[in-house]
């Protein structure tokens, strides 16, 4: 007893005890807030949805009147008349701001860093922080792929000296430095407490580029491809947010395509079209009900998880890699990954030769997610990784990859979502660093044999920004950015193909056309044809290398729901009785679907904000923007009509429905767009 009292008299023990209490209280608070909300809704409300989607019987009943009044006398023209948008349209200026100020709260110094495939001590930062090399013990652990949703740490190794070559079998490490005199505390204290106590003075996940030798040198016609995607980046927002990068690309002869039209609502169908060539369908969260069934987009899988690399045709990573190319894939938001959802959708094997998912998962999950900070928007996205903006290490990976593999064939894809996914103006933070990175790899000759693509997957979609409710905002969503910088060595040898690229930059294209272009680049590199290499593969569209004629959206495999062409489109008075009757019928169909779910409120029409009709040769589309009384929710509804009958009805929520549909259980994600929680206090 006397020994315990003596221990408790020590100040650092008291400090440690208090920190443990505070950390436990914070953990319980946040966990209990979430658990109590789920318990409240699960215990108080019961019921099941009658179907996985509304039956649309009431909607279909209104079509005879719609056909007679709204679908007559509309002019049809061949081809596509693209909208001429102004990036600085006065109607959207209230939502456009200057570069947001972001201050990362972590004050740790960057004592360790990576350069290509090495881990190094930052001796400058070491001195500035008041340390010498002997006062610190620095260690690292490799982060290894375990399965589609998990990673594992290898045994920890000590960094001797100031640098070390890292194992080419991996691409990320958990690195840390502790005060030498307190290393014995490692035996029984968690790292987070060591960090809070100031004993562990550095901790971070460091990404590096391993050297994987597949081919000693590229062949004569073997060109690399690197695709840099900024999530939700429209063509017009590119001009608003990245002016320095835009000016540089234009000066270097990059080709800006002003007619790229998305083929699906969110990232998944568009990137599926780009990297596979398949009609990927709409991303709906995978499972459609509690019985574990998958939607038509994700047919049933006997394994419980829908493995895309098992159920779908090989993608461009597979095809490039099996032909000797080094491939790389990185996303900065693993929880919202394009091809992964925990326990539902995933990959059996790593998607690329160098796949950064394990390291990015560790960034999001380790130390209760403490490594990331400065929330962007309302949920899921963060601007900071420890003491630095999160895009900086990502751009470092891109630069190091392009440098390491400049003389051998490679295929790369990076997808950055953390900023623009949730905030219309945050992409401005990329501009200086992205400009400098592109400038460096051009000046060093590292793009002389590489097609460099800077693109978006769609436009901005987050509903808490009223920008999405403007006509300009809705149109920008359909027209993502697409900049293509051909290699210098390609320009000089294939002027006719470059000429086709330029002429196609002002016509309607889709991600299917870009996929055909990628197939041609690969086929050229192995002295074959895309027809031969991709025989029996699903594919749509025409290669950007070909002469693409004027096409309608239907001819370009672009669904009418997302078509930006202005031909055959007419505005409708949203106050017309027929329009309001259609809106009420749609809401009634939704109400019937969820009527047995007592936690869902009954939808009531407040106003139809906007209405258009697109008359096609086979299919017509009536699009309504509907605002309801319930919790300020806004829907975009597309009603497809073929042969005067209802073909389909698609509902998209334009508001931020994670906060208005929070009562929906996780196993009923399919009803979240249709269910607005009752306004009931916990």
C-alpha cells in the first residue's frame, strides 16, 4: 500500500492518470452519442419496406395527361448542342469564395519523411525542434494488405542512422520517434498516450514508391498513362479553382475537352466506365435489404462480399499489368473508396502492383483516427494529415512514381476526394502544389513518354451548398473536367492521332470513349490492336484517337438522365397543374413504399422549383426539382417515358441526407434516399 501511495505522489503518474480519464470520457461520449441514437430508433420504431424501390403506380397513372400536354411539339435535332457555360456566372457567385484558410492543429515536426523508396531523418527539423539524433529512437512498421477491408502491421524495426532503403514489397509504413530516455514506457502504454504525454514526439503513416522492375526499358511505341482525378471537379470549377494549373497546361499544349459528359450519378459508374469499359450501374450501397441480396448493379455473390475483380471483366490495371506495365492506384478517402465498401463490395486482390489502400486505411483508423484533422463539410473528409495538408504527401507519391518509372512502361490512377467532395471551394488548395508538381515532371522530361490526364468524375453534388440547386450547378455536375497532355515523343511521331484528339475536344464524349482510348494506348505498346486484345470484352463508345462524328447522348451511351445536350430540351412552367400532379404522384409512391417504416415521415410537397422535358427519338425524360415540407429536403426526379408508358423513375437527393435520414438502419441503406426521419427529439 505504501508503494502505491509513493507512486501516486509522482507528478507524471498523476498526469498520466488524468489523461487516461479524459481520453476515456471523450471516447465514451462520442461512441454513446452514436449508440444511443441507433438504439433510440431501433427500439422505438419498427417495420420493413414493402419493396426495395417504389412501385411507381401513381406516377404511371399520370402519364396520359403528361403525354398530351408536355410531350407534344418539341423539336428534335441530330447531334448534340453543348451548353456554353460561364465559370463566373452571376447566379453562382454567392457560393464562390476565395481560397479557404486551413490551419492544421498538430504541432509535431516532420522528423521523418520518405523520398522514393527511402525513409530518412529530417535533420533540419530535428535541430529546429531542439533534438539531436541520439536523443530519439525512431522506428517503423510496414503496413501490409490483409484483405479488401483490412491491413496488418509487420514487426517493428528500428531506424539506424539517418536513412534506410525500404522493402519494395510494400508501399507504406507506420513511423514514430520517441524520447530515448522513456523508451521503456513502450512496454505498457498505448502510442496515443505516449504522444499526448510528449514522449512520442512523432507519429505518422508515411507513403513511399517501391522500385518494382518489370521491364528494363519501354518499347518504341510503349507509352505510359497517368490519370489524376479530383473528385467532383467540373470543367468550370477547374477554371475557378485551379487557374495556375490551367494556365500551365494550356501553355504546354494540353488538350482541354469541353464535351465530356458523365455516364452515372457518382464516382463508381463513371470510373467503372473509364477503367473497365462496362456499364457499371449506379452505386446504391450494394445490398438492397437485410437478407443480403444485391441490386441489379451488384448481382448476388455466394461469398457475401461482392468482389468486383471476380464478378466483372478485367479492368485496365489488370490488362496493363499482365503486359509488363507497373501499375499504381491511390485514393485519399478509403472509407468512400470507388471499389470498396466495408463488408459489402471489394477486391479479392490488390487492384494494382502498388496499391496504397492498406496505408490509407491505417491513416483513417489508427489511434481512433487521430492522425487526420480539420473536418471538411459535415462528415468523412479531412484536410490535414498530422501537421500538413493531406494532399501534399499524395502529390509527393505522384512525383516520385513518375520519376521512378519514367523509363519503363507504367499505368497509374490517383483519386483525391478530401477537399472538393464536401466543399465547393476547397479545391483551390490544390492549385499551387499541383502546378509545381506538373511543372517539375515536365521540366525533368518525366512526361516525355507519358499521357498525363487531369480530370474529374462528375461535378459538385453536396446538397448543403445551394449552388447545386442552381441551373448552372446542375449542368456543371454533368460536365466533369478532362485535360489530356500527350507525350512529347508521341506528338512528334503521330501527328494525325494528335489532330484527332484536338478535333474531338469540342464534341460530345464520355468515359467510355476514354476507355477505348486507353485500350488503344495499350494495344499500341504491345504491337497489337484493341479489337484483338479486348475480344469478347464489354465495351462502348469510340476511341479518342478516332474521328468521332456528331452524336446524341444515346448514341454515345450516355443515359438521358445525365445528358447535358440542349437539343430537344424545353423548360416547363413548374406551376402547371400537370407538373404538380406528377410531383404529388411521385411522393405518394415513395410514401407507399415506406409506410410500414414508422421512423420515416410522410412526404408532403412544398414546391416544384424547376421542371424540364427532353424529347428523344425513342425515350423522353421529364425532370423535376421537388422541395418537400419535411426537413427542407430537395429531390431531383427523372421520369423516363417510352411509347407513352413509364420506363423508369429515378430519385436523387440534392440535400445532405446523412443528417436527415440518420434513423435508417445500416442494413436498409437502399431506402435512405426515400426516407426522411420524423422530427422527434431523443
